[in-house]
C-alpha cells in the first residue's frame, strides 16, 4: 500500500477563492435563497471572495450554506492554482471549477472514511479503510493533474466498501454521500 500524505479535510474559507459560492448550483428549495446555475457566482459574493450576507445567512434563507462543507477541497484547489483565480483570470475558470468539482466529491468520500476509521477498531477493517483512503488520495492527485476521474465508479466503490463493512453498527450511519454535484 502506498503512503501518500492525506489531505486536510476541514474547509478553510479564508484560504479559498469562494469556489463553492460559484461552482455549486443553488436550489431555493434546499436552503440556498434562490436558484443559481452551476459555475455562476452567487450574487452576494464580494470581490474579495467574502460573503456579503455571512452574518445573516439564516435570516436570508441560506441555511444550505451554513451546512455545506467542501472538506478542504476549496483551499486545496485555490492553492493548486495559486498564480491565478477564476475572477482575475476567467480564461482559467473552467479548469479551476472542474478540479474543485472533482476534489470536493473525493474529499467528501475521504471525510466519510475518516469518520469510519474513528469508529472501527478491528485491524482488518481498518486496513481496508486506510487502503481506500490512499486510493482516493491518488485520485485527488490525478484530478490535480487534470486527468479525468471516473467519479461514478469511484463513488460506487467507496459506497460498496462501506456497505461491506455494514455489519459494523458504527458504519451503518455513514452510508450516504454529502457532497453535492454541480
Ligand atoms: S469551497 Fe470550501 S473553503 Fe472555499 S468557501 Fe466554500 S466551504 Fe469555504
């Protein structure tokens, strides 16, 4: 098994170019205030990548924003494209958005595996989860090189692993995937 350093799985919005506020679609029915197409900036997003209504998101009907977590994919993508950002260099926006979109799904699965690892004590099960973490990190690096990742198959494989471990009661609650697809 390879031993790749695993990514930070907590969002650091201060180190991000507000990618979730642009790349993800909004649906008013799901707590995002209004409907918004994918890859379109939220109308409340400021030029410095801060949120113009951050202090009153709930009152404004944006509870979805308060629940969303990119699990570190935002700052990872922003760091990868440190020389450019989607706002100042719109010619790079498509590739930046594509990488973020892939990383946020892979990081979402990484976060589930980390949760599972925190609940499973048996060594053989832990080995399988650790191996899957390494596979997902290898795919993150593939995405960073802008090589295609078969996300449906990847998600199915992670879900199957968690289902196979379903006899572990602590795992049962984790068999959902929180990442939103653009
Ligand atoms: S993409 Fe992640 S790090 Fe960036 S603003 Fe959204 S939640 Fe924060």
